[in-house]
C-alpha cells in the first residue's frame, strides 16, 4: 500500500499564496500550522500582522514573493484580478523556471485561458478546493475550512506531470486533503450543477420572499427548511454574481432546464396528476441514498487500494478514476497513488 511520500515527509514545500481572503487565508493558515513554509501577498496589507503571528511570511510585493522561490504559487485572488496578477508575475517568474502555478478558482476554463494568454500555461495546474461558506475575507479565514476537503484538480493534454505532482502533493501531503482529477469542461459543468446554479436558485427564493406582501409573516415562520435552502444566498452578492457570470453558459443551460422542470411540476399540480407528482418526489431517491451513506460514515469506509498511473494518457486515466467515485488520498512514487472508493450514485 502506498505510504506517505518520503521526500515530501522529509522536506516540506515552500508555498506562495496570493490573496488572503476566506479561501486563500484559510489555506495559508492550514499549511502553516501543518509545518509548511508559507509566503503570502495580499493586495491590501491589513491581514499581515495577524498572518505573521500565525507563522505566514507576508511580502510587500509580488516580486518579493517570487524571490522567496516557493515551489508552488497558489492564486487565490478574485478572477477579475487574474489578468493583471498574471501579467505582473510573468516577467518576475522568468528567472525561476521551477515555480509552478495553481489556483483556487471555481471555474477552470476561464482561468486556463487567462494563464495561456499570459504566456504561463506551461507552469499551470488547475485546482478548486470544495470548501467555503457564506462569509468572506481574512477575518473569516480558518484552517478548519479545509477539514476533510476534496479538491478538483484540472489538467489538459499539455499539463506537465511533474508540476501536477507538485500541486497534488501539496494538497494531499501538506494540506491533508483528497483529490480528484478532471478536465476543465467536466469541472465547470459539474460546478455549475452543484454550486453556481444553486446560488441563483437560492437568490431567487429570497427575492420571492422580499417581493411577497406577506413577507414579514413568512419570515417569522421560516425555520430549518428555509435556512438550509437559502444559506448560500447570504453570500456577498457581488461575489456570487461574479461566480455565476464566470460560468454563464453552463448556468444558463441549467437554469432553463430547472425552469422547465418546475413548470412541469406546476402543470402536474394544476392537473392533479397524482402519479406524476409522486414520480417527481421519488426520482431523487438515488441521491437520498447517497447522502444517507455519507452521513452514516459508510462513505469513508470504502475500499482503499493502490492505483497505477500510466505515463502515457495519465490525464484520461485519472479522469476515469474520478468517474468511478475514487478519491486520491496520497501519492507514492511518481506513478502510483493510494485511492479510496467512495459512495456513488
């Protein structure tokens, strides 16, 4: 069975973090408390005193961060700032060919295009930690945000395997998290389905409430169901809007499908079609069973085994692994990984 990567255990990476908001700040704090050397830069220095107290070395400029020669730089800045950040990084990185870039963005095709436009595609490996909440900023950052987190890493046919391993081992060995490997399109379609589209639906729900003449009565009656359905609608609306616009094509497609589904249910209610209504509520049973397994802990009891990764076609092999419901727990030598079969629908 694949054990911890010997080199990673003996020599910790230096990781650079650009952007100390909720996601970047939480990652920097988690890595620091786990013994990783972390250097960071933020567009405003207000988090620096507390970050330094947490063992994070804060840099005044991007140039200073690059000169610290981290093996991996994690871009945690807003996507709208990505072109400017990448443009500034390109000449700074030129003397340091071994530095690898990754990111935490919730859409991947856009970031890859931006990295390619900046002439940095050869250094880049995409990543998206499935962690977060409705809060924002350094004040909300906490190492526990990444507890038991799964990261989606994204690759294409030109991704350098050595750089992929550097980022993957940062996630598994240094952050203590799990990995699946996808291509950009698969990631963006899946993220729209489970995150971006639901943010729009949750926002539509609170808009429905605020537009209703009996909104104060309804709000007084709201309890667990309403809380759970609308939690993500409490997120900073500018942040949500940006996320949705960055994945607009996928979100639009899903919203039209959702609208058609809801219209169909409304028609069935109007026609008192008991069979169709019963089928609507029964069709989601595979997901209920899946969540039951997760909540019971059975999801974490799946078989653990070694996966041999082919040197040629490794991207497709790892995507197939993800589709089988396998999560990568850690890497052994360059072409073996320890994976766990998780619950699947």
